[in-house]
């Protein structure tokens, strides 16, 4: 399976999104801080970002992408692993992009 993915990446190098993990981590951090700021005022303030099939079927198509940024945790200690992806991206910026 891994070899098939590597062959596909080698044949189609333009399908990758450069710095994708960086964008996901930054989005996660922003949404996390927004949820921390809105925790005391409105607990459901960021529900419009979460994946909801019923809402998706009623035309709220942004939920396909934005659910990636909604953290599944509420503790900053659980969020501590996110910067690891940025570090790994710095160490090997071509990882996952089909560069062999």
C-alpha cells in the first residue's frame, strides 16, 4: 500500500498542498483560542464549524472543510502535540509531497 502511494506521489507531484499541516495547525490553534474566549459567553459559539450531516445536506458546504479545525479536546495539555507537526515540517519540508 505504501509503495502504491509513493508511486502515485512520484507520478503526480502537483497534487500535494505545500505546508498543509502548517495550515491545519494554525487553523486548530485559532479555533482553539476562539473557543477559549467564547467559553464563558456562549458554549455553542463555534458549532457552525463542526461537521453536521443534516446541516451539510441543507447547503452548509463549508462544514466539509471547517470540521478539520474544530479541536476534539478542551485541555491545553492535549493540544501540546500540535506544534510537533510544525517542527516535523521544518525538519523535512518535502515530506508527503511526492519528493523522493
